[in-house]
C-alpha cells in the first residue's frame, strides 16, 4: 500500500476546523508554555541533532530544541505549515516539513534516534498504528519522548465523558478518553519510563497527563 498523500488525509480537507485549530494552538501557546515548559525543558534536554516530531502543529515545542536542530516534522494539517515554518525561522531550527501521517511515515526502518509526540496520540486516527510506526523508524536504543493527556477515572473521568463529543468535533478528532499509556506500553518497546501528573489547566478534560520516554 502506498503512503497517503496530502490530498488523501481527512485533516487537510476541513478548511474551517483546520484553520481554527491552527489559530487555537497559536493563541494558547504562551499559556501552554507556562503550564508545561519546565517539564518539556527537562524531557527534551538531551535530544540529538536530528529529531522527528509527529503532529508538531504550529511549533509549540521548537523553543525547547537547540538552535541548529534538524527537525523532520510530520504534519498532515496544511494550515499548521505557515506558522510552523515561521516558528522554525525564529528559533533557528532546520525544518524538513512533510505532509505525511504518523501512521505511515516515509522514513526507513531503524533510521532515527528520537521521535517527539506531544498531544498527538489523542488525535491520530489510529494510535496503535502510529506507535508501531514510531517504533519501526527508531534505531535500537532510540527513544520516543512523549507528553500526552490520558483517560481518567473519578471526577476527571466524568468531565471527559461529558466533553468527549464536542471536544472530538472541535479539536479535529481529539479523543480525551484514550488509554495512551496502554498503547505505548503494549507497543513492544524495551523500556517505558513515564510520570503521571495533573496539568491543572483550564482545559479540564486534558488535565490527566503522562510524560516520559519509550526506548526501542
Ligand atoms: C492537539 S494538536 C498538538 C500540536 C502540538 N504537538 C502541540 O503540542 O501543541 C494535534 C496535532 O496532531 C496533528 N495530527 C493529526 N492527525 C495526525 C496524524 N495522523 N499524523 C500526524 N499528525 C497528526 C494535528 O494536525 C495537530 O497538529
């Protein structure tokens, strides 16, 4: 099967929500940085020169990368591309932008040392396939570094239940009830090291989060 091209991806065909999401990400960029910047700084501290990032959106993570980083950005929503390019120029990042999907990256097997995913495994249509594909492109010893929101029990679980449908529509497929920890743990990595935390943001359904690394 050939990899999907830009015109085949459903995200590219929604002119309203694609733009809306791009605008939303830019609007909350500073707020997200204040909430989670410290955690991301620590997580991304020793990234190699080449980084593959799936779903980078408008470039929220670029401020944590060293200037001169070669970033292979797998971003199917074309409305993210212009702000992402601008962020790369501002941060001195060498950007290779690809309108591919995380489920089918046109990258050779065992060819990269680090893949980054932040708030993406909630949105990709097939998270199991995406993590399988990430593992495929990583070299033995290569790492997936992730920050993801996850399904919860208790009061957050009830909030997620109520918010699930409108959230899914507004944020182009984002599912606040995904068990992303299970998806990562079941993917066959040699080790998985993660922490659970409460983001304490105004966006209640995505407050239960995990961050960590999965090593091939
Ligand atoms: C909630 S946004 C997160 C953006 C950014 N990573 C951040 O932390 O702000 C989800 C991103 O995943 C992208 N995305 C959706 N489906 C995807 C897929 N199949 N493969 C790769 N990225 C995808 C969206 O276009 C969007 O940029």
